C-alpha cells in the first residue's frame, strides 16, 4: 500500500456525513468498503475518495422482520442497493417509495448511537 495515496477520509462509518469509496491507481477500479489493496488487480496504490452521494437504485427489499430490537422500531423499512455515479455499489436504508431505476441522493440520519446513510428520491 502506498500511504501517501490514502487520506483516511471521515465517512459515516467514522462519524462524518459522507460516503467514502476507494480507487486503484493501477487499474482504475472503484469499490466500496475500505481495504488496503485493490480487489480487482491486487495493487496497493489505493486512494480514498468522497462520493457525490448520487446514484440509481439497483435493488430494493422491504424488511418487515427486523433482526434486532433497535431495528424492530423502524420496521417495515427499505434496504436498497445503489449504483453510485462514481461506479461502485453500496447498501443502505432508503425511502419506502423507491423503486429499481430511481435516481437517488444520500442524506444521513441518526439512529440510536449511529449515523446512517439514507437514500431519498432525487428531485
């Protein structure tokens, strides 16, 4: 890994109101979920980038039986897979009106002690 290429940006997993993805300087791949190497070519020239927060719904699933007591208070809720305009896919909560193909924009909501990405329809 090239330490100079990583800026360890503060995204929602670290308390910031942002979605951070990574890119590989060797092959150009973009991905979500931090790692120290490229999942495509194995290269170590990885850089953090802040996403625009815009994308398109790839899939949506309504959760009616929540896996925890905290989440039961929200049920039913929608989980979406979003294809970000930067070329990666991520999973998050979304407005229950969303359908596959809808353009979306992220905002961040506080849930219990966490900050979570939540996608709304783009206007």
